[in-house]
C-alpha cells in the first residue's frame, strides 16, 4: 500500500483535468483555465477538477451515479444564455441542492414567477436579460462568493428549503401547463372540439411559495460570515426551525 501511495506522489502541480484531452490547447474549458492562471497551485483559492466524461457507477475514478454525485455537491452553477427549460438546476432542486440559473432559462423564469424570494429557497437567478454581460458576470461571482460564506447551519436550512420545492416540479403540477398548451392549440384549429369540462380541468392551479418567515440564510442578512461550523446551534435545532417554517407556510396558504 505504501509503495502505491509513494508511486502516486509527484513533484509538479496536480493536473486540472482527470483525462488526457485530445488537442487540449483548443479545448474551450482548458483554454479559459489557462487564461485565468488556475493551475492548482498552493496559493490558488480556486482549485479546478475538470472531468470531461459522463458520470457512471462503473467509472473507476468516482464510481458514483449522477444523482449520488449531485447530492454530494454544495451548489450547482448553470448560467445558461438560453435554455427552453433547463433540467440541470431542476434536478438539483429535487435533490435539495441550491443552484444558480438565469432569467434566460425557462426554469429561472418559472421560479421567479412562483416564488416571492427565490434566493431564500436556494435558487439564485442571474440577470442576463436586462443588464450588461460584465454586470451579469459580477452578479454571478457575487452569488458564488456569498454562498461560500454560509456556515454549516445556514447551508442545512437552505438545502431543506430547496428540497421543499420538489413538489412544484412534480409532473402533477408541471403537466398542467402542457395540457393548457394542448387545449390552446386545439382551440385555435378546432374551436368546436374543445370540451369545456376538460378545459377547466386543464387550468388547474399553481403552487406559490412566499418568502420564508424565519431569518433567511444570507450572510448579509444574518451577519454570520464564518465558513466554519455554527456555534449558535446544532442539527437538531435546524430541524425544529424547519418544522416551524412548514407550519407557518401551511398557515399562509
């Protein structure tokens, strides 16, 4: 075992990618990594692990399915310039992982319409529609920096809130909009064929989430900026807070 460990030691810098990429000088990801001088030195505050392959439980490096890997992450970052819906942030939400999306994706716009304060529920929506690219980049960086300042207790609260949104993304609720689109298309072509009862049933209803009553897990609002474990409470106290929030949410609806 010791012989194997010593064989893995290297004198140079650790690589930024897990694979030997063909024509790596023209790879867009590695090109930007070099441009930003992120070479995994001891002084780099940002470390890069670029894995250019789909995840699988048979992978000899990670050995994890996609869902297992996502659940082990703290934050998903998907600053799409355009996406009709965007499954990746939705998958993070269902698994209780906060994520960053944009208002040029269907998911980001949907969350802004349904949630009074998406950020309190772990959905960070970058504005790529109404502000310049430079300001969008600054906003994205600020979101990531603010999230890195959350302590353990704040992250637990936010993950619980994020997973609470999974019911909103269930097909029972999202299917309503598909049925509405179908009824609208039929009405345009065959107005006499639309069943009024079916049309009313297709309208359904939407779930609306208000701003949480308790203190939001934002470092600016709570004045807690240390990334270390919280000294103000335990995991049991977090569970009590969540039960109180659920009761308040049910009362508001």
